[in-house]
C-alpha cells in the first residue's frame, strides 16, 4: 500500500477507477432494483414491503463498512504515518453517514407495516443510530481540528475508538432478543428464499462500487484543496 502513498501515483489510478466504479455501480443498482421491484415475487408474510430490503440491507452494510474503513485508515495514519490515510478517512465519513441515514430511514419505513411502529429502542436500531451520531461527530471533529498533526491525530483516535460500536451492531440481534429479526444471511446459508434473494448481491455490489466512486471523488477533491492551499501559502511567503 505504501506504493500508493504518493498523491500523484494515487491520482493516476483513482481517476479511471472513479468512472469504472461509478458506472459499474449504477448499472448493477439498476439491474438489482428492476429485478427486486418488478421480477421477484412478494413475500408471503410481508407482501410488497419486503422490496425495501434491496436498499436497506446494502445501506446497513455500507454504513458499517464505511466506519470500518475509517478505523483502518486511522490506524494506518497513527502507526505508519501513511500520507493519504487521513484523506481517505475524511473522504469516507460523509458517504458512510449518508448510507447509515438511509439504513435508518428505510428500516423505519419497512418497520411501520411489518412491526406496527416507526421506531423502537431496539438493540440493532439504537446501535445503528449511535453509528450515525458517531459519523456526525467525526465530520465535525475533522472539520474543526484542521490539518495540523495534532488535530489529525485526535481525529484518527476518535475514528479507531468509534469502531467499538461495530461489533455491537453486528451481535445486537444475538445479545438482545427484541423487535429486530435475527441474522437472515450467513456465509454459507440464508433464511431468505432464493426467488427473493438473487437481486440482493447485485444491489450490495452496486452500492459498494458507488460508495467507492464517491470516496475516490472526495479524496481527489481533498487533495486538490490541499494542493491549492499549499500553493497559496507559497505565494503568500514569496
């Protein structure tokens, strides 16, 4: 990974990857949504509301994966002083927060006809809401801490500490038997019928590629801002 620590080398790869990820994700999302909304049958218990799954599940996955990426980038920043780590972590924060918000909103819409309530202080729902608040706190801290080494170090520590919430989200349905259903999809099996399941991997991959494209665009924008700022400082001291 240290080969890509050079911003110029990273940008030469990020530019074409942004387009590939973006268009590839858009195509997969379109195929998955057409399949999920128009082709798959309705569920025998949940009816048409089960189709929210094709947005809700990928959003939940990427809300968690976004913070896992922040924690990994923060670790690389603190341990190896990787020059792009802080940029990558900041770039993942906003799209990760958006996916976490979509997860909560779609889950609430799904829960109203299924559970009879918009919200319940359930272990899974509450820990996901905590994740959204962690994202908001990270974005605020990153913006206020500035680009000096001390501020970036504090932000990186926050990013790593916040990862404690991820296993809480994952195991919440096992630790607390409340409203949210248990784990439906495992590594080797699934409780979801195959006639309903097949668009879900396409949606998950499509949303993941779109997430990657957004992160790469944001990293390129942050690097451009840093380049402009450095140039302005040189002009001010000239």
